[in-house]
């Protein structure tokens, strides 16, 4: 997706996921759908396309309503450190890789009153501009959320979602003696929102197109061939049949129809009024062929 001078994507196996139903909700927010695949690790990547970046930027990633972490980028020029990629949940001393996982359903009634975040099923990126400053780290910052088991919901939950964001094993992170932070300027934040569901769900909801398989394509070609053969005579097209031959065929069918009607009329006169003679299969076939 693109918004202003920034683009953003969800990467899986190093490739950007296809985006569906892209909507610019405002001048500062754009949304789309992407197809999630259970067990697949992913990363969020964004790029500034300004020829000269006069301000620093901070990109903060949120998954299912939880703040995941961010990356600060200093002023610079296009082509030099203009792209950022975040693939993990970041704490002061640890990281956890991001991946798509299946929501766990339970019949535990204690989960009925569990508050479900409205942004479950969304990956968002918020980009802010300002001045990047460096300062000593005074204390060990800890994230209020610590990754654990996958999202667990009651089976009667009204939140219709199949997947959530899961996390890989904890990895230690080197803690530097300083930290950088952004002093925000007056420019507005811009937000990218990637809503995710399995491809089958997106297709069922009409968000993503259904893929045409070779078998389906073959069936469609056969149907087209059958459709193209309608109006032909003995397998030949109308261009191959001479007008005189068509006239003879028409006269023959008309004579046959007249004869059948005469036979039908004679039979009806011989029968009692309450009895009506039905056509035999041969008659129906010929009449259908004529029409």
C-alpha cells in the first residue's frame, strides 16, 4: 500500500503479500486485506520515497491491538537507509518472531467475559515524523505485554476470526547503554492497517478472487467449445454450409412437421374426447431439433 511518500507491505518468505480491497479511509489512513497462512512467519516493511528526508521517522507496529515495537530512522536521502523491516516483538531484553497462528477456541466459561480487543485480526503500522535524539538509558523498560500462548477465545465468541498473531520462542537481546527516541513534530501520523484472514475466508467473503485451476480452465474451454458449436450443421459452421443446402433442410423439416401434425389430428378424431394422445420420444426429438 502507499500513502503519501511512504509504502508498506507484509512480507512472507521475503515476498510481499498480495493486498485486497485497498481503501483510503482518509488522507492519513489506508487499509487492506491480506491472506494469512497458519505457521508462517512474517515481517512488516515500510519505505520512505522522499528524495531527501529532512525529518526523522518512527514506525510503530501493533499486532492484534498490542504494541509490538518500532524502528527509528534518521534523516537522509533516497536509497540510503530508507527502508525499515520489523519481524519480531521487541522487549528491553528479548525478542519473539512474529507468525500467523490459529485462534484457540475453548468451552471454558470463564472466557465468556474476557475482553476481546477490537483490533484482533489486524496488523497496523503508525509512522510519525520528528527529531531523533539519543539519550542514556536510565532504566530497563519492560513491555506491559509479554508474548505467551496464542489468543484463546470462547467458542461462542462473537469475534469472527480464525487466525491471530503468534510468537516464536524467546531470544535474548543485547541491551545498549543508550536509547533513541523521537520528538514529534506537527506533521500528522500516517497509518497502514493490514486486516488478515485465511485466503479461503477472503474468497468466501468475496474479498479475494477465487483461483482458476487447470481443471476448471479445461472445463471452461470445453464449455466455450460447446457454446461455439451451437448453430452448426453436422459439425460445420454456417460459413461452410451453402444456402441451397440450408433451404432444402428447412423444407424437409417443414414437410416432416406438417406430416406429424396431420397424423396427430387424425388420431385425435378417432379417440374419445377425454383421451389425448401424447407424443412419442421420436416426435419430441424431431420437434426439439427443429426448434
